[in-house]
């Protein structure tokens, strides 16, 4: 399996860097490509099975968009081939139409692969937990962000939220899935926290295997499921 981790030196905030670390522990025999922001992405001329990109600062977000913009058609081509792409935290916003940075009075055009818009406000930080459903499994995680997504994701949402918020506080549908592009603002990091989803994602990319440290990971996952299901546990800004 060939896995590319994009811009890990700037795209690993909120623990998202550990998604790549977990994949390396799960698949030590895989071929990993850690692309830096000043390098040409490996996927530009090669076919990875899985691409990973995580949370970043807003300044780096704009740089990442411009880095990837000339490669939009290549990304669409890879998506048509079934390449799995996981974009976590505000990395998912890179694939949206427009990002409005209200505090900075700036606007950036995203890649436009997903028909959603982003509103970012430094004075409106949101922290929260998430308990959600994806297909036949439950997903747990956390949110820490300045931005929300707006638009209709009812036909391509990633998660149906049971507790917590979706793409914004009026929604219970979180993130998006377009072909095998998964975009989510769930942090944690999502793969170690959800070993079943990690296994699902890898099988989708062509590798059926158990997640690393599976027994311990499942024990922690089940404990968190129990905690997040407790009606006394708070979700939202006062966690």
C-alpha cells in the first residue's frame, strides 16, 4: 500500500499528526510519502492508495489551497480511480467553495470540489465532543475550531450526529463524503480513537488488516462510547 501524508510539518494540529503515526504502526510494511509544503505532492505523478491531510493554521490553510489548486484536476482524477482521501479538522475546508475569514476580513476560494462554504471567526471558537453514526459503526471524537460549514450536505454527509453538532450548530449532518474523499472536522485524532473506522478506511484503500494495538484501542473506544452516551456528559462549548 502507498500512503501520502500531506504537509505534515504544518498540517498536524490538535493531534491530527497521530493519524499518520497510527497508520505507520498499523502498516509498517507500507510505502509512506511525507510531502512537505515546499515539495511537489507525490500524488501529482504517482497513484497513492490513501492520502492524509490534517488540521493547520488559517495562514497555512491559504498556502495549502494555492499549493493544491494547480492539482485540482489530478485530485479529481484520483477520486475517480477510487483513491481514499481523509481530510480532518480544517483541512476539509480546503475542498469547499469559499472560505470567509471574518476577523481578518479576507476571503479565499477553495478548490471547489465540495459545494459548501466556510465561515471563520476567531471570536467564535467552538470546542465540543461528537458521538455519531457512520454506516454500521459509531464514531467518537472532538471538535476545536473557529469555523463552520454552510450549505446542503444532505446527499453527501459523512456522519449522522447523535450528540454534538454537524457542519454547523443547526445541523446534525457532519462533514462530507464524495466518492472516497472523506472530509470531517472531527479531531481526536480520529483514526486511533476509532479503530473500526481505521480498518474500514484501509480496506476501502485495498488493505484488509487489524488496526494497531487493536485490543487496547478497542477498550479505549468502548470506554469513550460509554462516556459519550451518558446524558450527564456535556457536549458543546462548555465541555
